[in-house]
């Protein structure tokens, strides 16, 4: 089956820009959604489809795709953005739902 | 506002069964596909099962196929996950998740979009 690959950890200085990436064969065919999970909280959808932000998500979050790689960019990272971020898409072979392994974002 | 409230988790011995439930409110339940996603300690999110707006179309992760069964009662706005032959590696926080579409395995280029999550119910499999 297909997989989605993410860097396990990423760090960014407060106020700077960071890009979190997700790579997988499925991403050439399906868009990626992105979920933010903070300790003790339920995951929160922060980006979906073709750079679509759900209501309430600040515009410093943006999404993009190039080939089989999807990216979530946070412009002007804030302390409250520190969390685990997961990409999510569909397996092109089995139609099952795939999650990446997650990226732990640290804001320095 | 969408509310998803899971219940039924607990400590269960290996090989035994457990059913967890999810009470949904704040939206038209039978318009949407629903899913179960789990988060094991120290691991990432893993999709477990999905069900379309009606009970006939379901799907499972390979790791639970043949052991778990997802179902829904649209009259009671409730989602279920029946888990049999539980193993230690099934230990996780189980989330009830709402899809934005009515079919769990659609082919939209938009991919998979889970727009609402419950707080989860903890299932611990241990002797």
C-alpha cells in the first residue's frame, strides 16, 4: 500500500516562516489535508483540498502541492502553533485513508 | 455546532471484545460518512474504519480487517465500532471523525477531509 512520509521534527524561530512537507505517490492524484494536534486536544483541520482554510484558521497557514509532495506553510509562526501536524490523503491503490507519520513543530 | 462524543472505552483483556460508540449532534448525521481514527501512545494517527451515509458501504485498515466492524444508527445519530479479538497493539485513543462527503471512499481530487473530531475514548488492551 502507499505511504505518506513526513519529517519527524521541524523547528522555527518565533515570527519566522516554516514549511512542513508530506511526500507520497498518492499526492500526485489527491490533494492533502492537514491536521494540527496539540497535547490533550482533539486534532483540528487547518488546511484542506487546494489551499482551502476552514473557518477560524488564520491566514498565516497556507497549503501547496508540487508533484507528489504537499506542503503546509506557516508564515510568522507563533508560540501557539507549536503542535504535531499530520498530512492526510487517500491510498490510490486501496482507497483507504492514509496519514503521514506526523511532524512535531517546535517554535523557538 | 458539531459535537461528537465517544464512549465505551476501558480496560479489556487480550482476545476479548469491546464496542465503542459516538453520539453525534449539530449536523444532519445521515448526510455524511463517518470514520474511526486511533492514536496509540507514542505513535501517529491511524485510520481504522470508515462508513458511508448508509450502512452498506464500509472499509477497514488491513490491521483490523476481520476483527472490527463499523456501523451506524442514523435514527439515533450514533456511530459504533465493535472490536473483537483485541490485541495489545490495539491500545489507543479512538476518535470519532466526521467526513465532509457522504461516501467514505470517494474519488474526489480533494482527497480526504475530516472536518470534525471528537475528544476520543481510550481503549487499553492488557492482562
